[in-house]
C-alpha cells in the first residue's frame, strides 16, 4: 500500500492473464540461456501485440529506449553495439564548447574518467538500487575527434532505427558575469551542424541536440543564485538559435529543412522541489522555447566522496523518487491551467532499471527513456549471459516477469481500457491523472 505522498502510480505486482504471464516467463528464461532475437522491438511487438513507437526531439522512434550521455557513448564500438541491439536513440558523450581559438570557458568540466564503480544503494524510502561513481565530467579528447564521432555514429546508424544525438555544455555566465561567451555558441554549434550534415546523404534532417545542465554545477559557484539559473534557461535557446540562423550564410542552408531540435537537460538543484518546478515553468514561459527537455539529471551531494574527490553526483531510488514527485506536481499544474499548453515533450532519465519504472515516467508524460547506470552493472545482475550489456539490459527491461515492460503494458491496457491489438505506448503517455490509476495506487 503506497503512502498518500508517493509519486508512484503502479501497484507492487502486475495483474495480467495467466497465459501471458507464462509466455513472458518462458521467453525470459529462453533468452537468458541463449542469444536474444535479432530485433527485440520486432519480436516484442509481434508476439505480444505492442506498438512501441514513440518520439524523441520530434523524431520517430521504433522503441523508447535510449542511452544517456556518458562514458558508454564515446566510441565507434559502443555505437555499433547499441545500433545492433536496437536502441531507439543514443546520446553521445557531452562535449565542452569552445571558441574558434580552442578556448573553453567551461574547461573545468574537461576531466577524464579514471575509474568507474557500481555501488548498490538504499534510498531514503528503503528501496534498493544502484548508482555509478566516477570523477570525470565531459569529453576530454580533441574537439575534432568528437566531430568525427558524430559523423561515424550517423553513418553507422543510418541504415538502422537508432537516432544519434550530440550533447554539449556551453558557457553559462556566473552571477558576477555580465556577458555571454557567444563565440562558443556560434563556433561549436556550427561545427556540430556541419559534422551532422556531412555524415550522410539525407543531410536535411534537423539535428537533435541536448544542452547539458550538469548537476556538477552544484559543486561550483554557478548555482549560487537561483535567478542566475533561471536566466540560463531563458537565454540558452536564444543563443543557440542565433548560431543556427547564421550557420548557413552563403552555404545554401535552408532553416525550414535543417537546423537543430534543441533539448534542455534539466538538472536536480540542491534547492527544494518548488525550485525544480520553477525551472520547468521558466522553460515553458521563455520567449524562445526549446523543442523538448530531459528530466532530470542526477542528484548532487557536495559531501559525497569517491577516490579522494569530494562532491559527486549520484543516482538510485532517491533520484526517481524526486523526479516523479516533481513531474507529478508539474502535471497537476498543467491540468489546473497554471502552465500553458501545449507543454514541451520530454525524455525521462533517472533510476530507470525496469520496464515498470519506465512506465511510471511515461504516465507522467515522458515519451522516451534514457538509461546510463543500468547499462554498466555487474554481470550477475543480468539474467542473460551472452551478448552485449545493452542486449542484456533490454532483456531485463522487456521480459522480466514481475518488472518488465511487457507485463506492465498489458496491466495498464486492462486497467485503463486501452485499445488492443496492438496496445500502444502512446496511449499510456501522460495518463498519470486518470482516476483509475489514483485509486489503484492508494
């Protein structure tokens, strides 16, 4: 029985037809002992009458699973494995913006990861989970190598169904700075666009771009003033839009055919939930909106230590508890008319280690799910013993008999009286205010 304040809407166990439960359990065991199907999405969709199509940054996806930006998306081999596994999208490691002379105002984020360690954690709620500890931050190799990764990743993915998404951290002025380093915005954005456009023949498709607002900002004086953070959220889309509008001067660039679909990756501040909501209100009220947002990046503990470094980000149950609590309140503000519709589409991230957790985010409005920690856990956590970590993770996310996406989509279809044959993920997104769900979670 969930307490009244719980942001979770699903009960402890799914209620599904016995034949379906047996079929899912059989597939879970079968694929744990042998290689997975060539195409997870096709197999799941056909065998279990599910339509997993959704969108990210306005781009059609065959399934909602993505890899969040980090050290797992910075090599050609990693991209090849993810495309082969059939991920819906991959967000590349976050590059740190620079001006034409190679200067980086955010160079303190160019820190190489020396070691990463998975740690089991227990949240304040008593729920168990995992977090990954490391000291690194953004892309530490030359910018030209990042541009080559963008080109290579697009070529690798062009004949599949995986969307490639660059990620960037641009200059953010401190409270005592009066001006923005627009040279970084212009140079870096144009270089990314050029790499994106040159990679494949269909160069006219807009480039999805995540603007990273890292939680490690909380470890600096950047987050000293709330008003300063809100100004970042208002101004960043303007500066990126200006860079895009001037990129194609004299090159035949057509803004209607190309350009950027900008997503703002909203971080979890050290402030209270009300400030998290204020950030969301701000991006919706901005004069120039982004195209979508990502919510919400890892928590930050200035006293947490790893290998002698004090102040690191972390995830686990506390992260999903906070994210869902805030997005539930955000949804209520939308229903009450406090936030003007249409709201921006958004992609969820934060302690997504089960299909059930992904659907908790979907009920609050998320149309896609970004995972990072769950793709790098110890081997014993995954039931499947062959294949890549991405394939092993997808096996758990889809087929787990108690927490997998298949059983919970069927559970929700019955509870919400959704159309069947197929059951559509799009019919579940944003249904968190349905009274039948509220009764079930009590």
